[in-house]
C-alpha cells in the first residue's frame, strides 16, 4: 500500500483513487484465487 500512496498522482486527501486501487486489488486477488482453485481441481482430476 505504501508504494501506491507514494505515487505523486495519488493524493492522500482524495479517497477516489485509493478506493479504486483497493477495489481493483480485491477483484485481482479474487480472480487469482479462482484460477488457483480451478487449477487444483484439474490437477486432482488428472491424478485420477
């Protein structure tokens, strides 16, 4: 979070950009988690 807050175009007083980064990060983590879950399921099926 410090790297994002340290960027000049993102002001600490403007919560819009910070909120956007949080939402994007949340969706990104959820998407990665979904991919990992699918890969694990496929690997389990291949082992059978």
